[in-house]
C-alpha cells in the first residue's frame, strides 16, 4: 500500500487494543453548523417542523378541504414525523460499534481511509452544514460511513434510509437510534407527507448540528456502474441555501471501493431477473453465513469538499444548478474510485474470453495485468498494488475470489462453474423473460466477472467510443474532427442508460478523451486537424473488446424492436464494420 500515502488502515489499530475500551471512551465528536440551536435534539427538531409556518398553513388547508378538525391533521403530522425522524442514543451507538468492529475484523483485511480531506472536513465542518454524498454499491456503505465517523470522532450523520429498513423488527429502531431517518420510496399524491418530509430535511440543514448523508444514486448499483443521479433529496437539502436560510453548505462526495462486494452473487441473480429479497430481520439472520467469507479491503475516498454556494454561483445561467451539481458529484465519486488487482484481472480475463479460445496462463496474466496497471496509472487512476508485487497481488486476488475464478493444474485462469440448484427460484416471479437453467448457470459467473470490470469503465468509456469510431471505417486512415465527434455523440446517445453522460459537457469529455488517447499513442492529430489511429494496437483492441458486449447487446435489442428505421441501419453498419475488421469476434 506504499502508493497510498494518504490512506490509513483504521482497522489495524483495532487488532492490537481493546475494543471495549475503544467504544466506551469519552466521545466528544465534532459537529457541523455549531451555531445551530438544536444540538442534536431530535425532539426539538420535530417541534420546529410541526410549528413551521409552512406546515401550519398546509394543516389549515387540509383541515378546511376535508372538513376535519385542525387538531386531527396536526396529530397526523406528528405521527408522520415520528415515522420519519431519527433519534440519538449514544448507548446504542457504542453497542453497535462494539459488535460491528468484531464483524469487520473477521471479514475484512483492512479499511483504508483517505485521511487528507477527512481531517480538513473535521476542522472546518463547524462553520456550516455538511452533506456527505457516498457512492452506493452495497448495504455496507452506510454502515462503514458510520464506523468511519465514530472512529474519527465525527458526529454520526443523519442518513436517509428507505422505509423497508424501518419496518424491520428491532433493526429499524436500532438504525433510527443511530441517526437514520426514513423516507418512503414514493410520495405519490400525498402532499401532506411530501411537505412534512421536505420541511424535516430543510430543518435538519438549518437548525441541526449533525452532518447529513444520502445516496445521490437513490439505490444500490447492482452492476457496480454509477447510476443516474436523483435530484429530490439534493433539491430539498440545498433549498435553505438557495432561499438564504444558511450562508453556505459543504458538499463532500465519497467513493467506497470494495475488493469484493458482499452482495456480488445476489446482484448477479437480480440482473438476471430474480426479484430482490425483501429487507427483513429474518432475512438478515439467514444472511449471516456471509460472515464466514473474506472480502479483502475496503477503500473509502473522501473527495475534496467544496462550497455549494461558490459552485452554484459559478454555474452558467443556461444550466440547471441542481442537475449540474448532481452530475458533478457523481463524476467526482467515479473519478475517486480505487482500482484493485482483481478489477484488472477481470478486464484481462473478459478480453481473453472474448477473442481467444486458448487458456489464459498465469505468466501471460501477470504480463497483461502489469501492462494494464501502467496504462491506468498513465490515466492517473489509483491502483492498490505495487508493480514489483504483481504476482503476489494476483494470487491473493484469485484466492479472495475463489468462488468465481481459479487456477487450473496447468496454471490457467478459469471461471468456476456455478454449483447451485436453481429449483429454489420461482421462475414465474422472474422479471422479464423466463430464462432456462442452462442460460442462468452460464450467465451467473459472467455477470459477476463483469461486476468487477465495470468500475474501471468510467476511466475508459469516452476513449473507447472514439477508438471504435476510428475502427469503424477501414477504408480511410484519416477522419475529420467533426466526423469523429458526430459518431461519438451518436454512441453516447445509444449508451445513455449504461453510463453517466452529461449532455452539457459532451464536447469537454470528447476533448479530454482525445488528450488521453494522444498521451497513450492511440491517436494522432495531423497538421490539418484530421485524426488517425496511433500504433498502440494492444490497447485499441482491449478498448473495443471491453465495450463489445454493450454494443452487441443493443444491436440485438434494436433488431427485435419495430420501427427503429434509420437508427438501426446506422448502428448495425457501425457495429458490424467495427468488429468484423477487428481482433474481436464478429457479430455474425
């Protein structure tokens, strides 16, 4: 971990001292917005919401509209606040921290935290409200965020949680006691609930002295790719700033990267149409067998905090401020991803399975992972293993993921066949098309492998789109800038539901990708401005191959849809020409 000079393993100190002493220490956490009047008094916050002019007005309107007593509607608001609101129980926080640290030491090797920005946040957070916006890849995300806060003596954030958790016996109350507040998945036409929840969030920002935390993607990403941001919670949280009730708000994007995701197999089933299990306490108890597994390291990267006031002030007038800020947060989350050895192994193996029928031997794997690591470092991507220790890192990663990959007796890397009876799956409840057992068993390990490829694609997607454009017409060696950009835009429209593309920054992304391609000798710009492929053929092939599954899947989908007309013809021509002339397998 020598390359991670700013990262500290906060689990290592727990292995050498008393956990009980640690959780029972004098706990004097740092607060945000220290001038706020309520000082974590959740009851006072409830009263402030109930007595706010906005809520009082709505109570009067509903009372008159439905001819019910004012007091009846007010009691309904109180019940709603009780359903939503967090509570603060330090004894519960200490108790859960004690249990949690025992579990984390068992299943993880380390929790590496980028302390540089976190320590700065702790020093400066007293000046105004703070909003943590973590990426969402696992249920472990909000647990680890709370653990980090407790470790660094930062008051646990008020974290937005789905109502599914609130209904869990015992767990719902434990989460509430540790600062979780609950929201319905949909507000529907319930204008009273919407107003109460909105006012509650704004009151937390204005009057509370706890940091606020929510997942801007709205839900866990099953694919390990970032999801399009949701704007509801962000709009509510920033309203006090836009209405000048607070002087500023500090925004802190956070990326959580996992060597191995706890829900990896569950996510693969869900992507194949198996419904998500309902969150219940009994379901949680049944999942305890997962604690017998090892999950490697977790890397928590607190991005550089920024002022929402300054950011919004500098947004051009033609852009939507909330939308622009939301896409910026997701972009910074993705940019702060930590790439593990197994992420690179997955890319190499995926590429190999697509273009080569021969086994991928360990010697070649070491060579390819070393090369790919150097490419990622040229792109300023954080990788977690030293070049001198590639072989050891690969062997450790394969062992960690032994349920997915293995080395044969001949030292060839192979996917592990799924040894699972599918009879327990109710095929009638599958979302979409009912798949055969054979298709399910073949797809499961491939989907899981792709889960570890996907975090890397953020760094490569725009470069790959330009590369496929340059491969799409082998009759010419030179392409005009306008031609390449037009095709680039076309492909981004096709893949708009696969990757986070912000339309307003399309040209900026294109120019940044061109610079990276030139840096890697994958493209050359002529004196007249025309573009031609460079001679880094190995990387050109890899980029085209990594995005082949996406392009071919959309092609197959479009062929099944009626009335796509010229779009299908254009896309079919583009994909078939690109891959029939390339080292990748053809679509025929």
